[in-house]
C-alpha cells in the first residue's frame, strides 16, 4: 500500500496486511506520518514538557465532577 506523510508529503510503501494499513483503510480520519516526522514531533514535544510551560488540556470525565 502506498501512503503519503501528512507533514512532509513523502510517499512510502507499507505492507498491505499490516495493522497500520488496515487502520488507514477502515478509518479514513486516521492519517499516516513517516518515522522521521513522528520522531521529530516526539522529540520537540518532550523538550517542551521539560521546560515546565507545557500544559496538557483534557476533557473532564465524570470522575472529576465528584
């Protein structure tokens, strides 16, 4: 299966029977990101978390209301 990275527009080939290919076929909202872009985003996010200025906003669950 040929896929295109949403960030750098690099076209790669992945196995047709892989779990990632199945997810992309069955759920069109899922997007593909190449390994270089994924590792770059992970590294930069971890650097922002280490600064202490990073806030992760999550939706409230029912447990938070108690």
